[in-house]
C-alpha cells in the first residue's frame, strides 16, 4: 500500500510540473493577442482618424506602429477609394522596406499587376538591400518571398544565397 501511495504522489507531482505554463509560449500568446487587437483597431478606424494618423507621420516618420496601423487600414478596411488604397499601401510599405527590411511586422505585397510602379520601386529596394556585402539571410529570405510571385528566378537565387549563409534555414 505504501508503494502504491508513493507512486501516486510522485505521478501527481510530475503531472503538476508538466502543466506549468511555458513563459515563452505565454509571451507568444500575449503578443498574438495584442497584434489581433491592433489589427481590429486599425480596421475600425474612420477615414478621418487615418488622415489624422497620416498627419502625425509628418513630424514623426519613424513611428512604426502608426505605419502598421495605416497599412492595415488601407489594405483591409475598405473605406477609401482604390487609388487611395494603392497609394497608402505603397507609401507605407516602401518606407518600411527602405528603413526596416528585416521587420517581423506584416507588409502586404505590392502587386506588379495592380501597382506596377510601386512593385518596381519595391523590387529596386529589395535588390539594393540584398546587394550589400553584410546582407543577412533574413533579408535575403524576405526579399525572395516578395519576388517569388513575379520574379521566380531572382527569388530562387536569393534563397540559395540565404541557404549558403544559414544552412539551417531560420530565416
């Protein structure tokens, strides 16, 4: 009976230890929840709120949160004309590509079909970033992802370079 009680007690202790929350997983859950809330807020913005946020970027162009909110608004809210949508996505996506090519924040692809000028500029920026001698595998991977829809040969070459830099492929 004593052995049985000891076995049950040990098993319960082991199970209790297994059920402890993982701080890294909790951090990811919290970040996803916050990202989801920011997304909802951006989609719910009015055209006037978007215009006011655009105005704040004149004095604070490095405000990444404002740019992210505006990118989501232009891409998904459906509250502006097609031309305003393309111009907004282009403006903020190109800024992010130019200044933060390794950002983990979502940047919608600029379509070669719907915005050929924006696509050409985005491609130019990606190729500029990837031609630097200290380019990272992450930048190469992001550039390849962007180019994969319309420029498969360029995308493949960038992926091969990224693989040579980081064979494990964490990019």
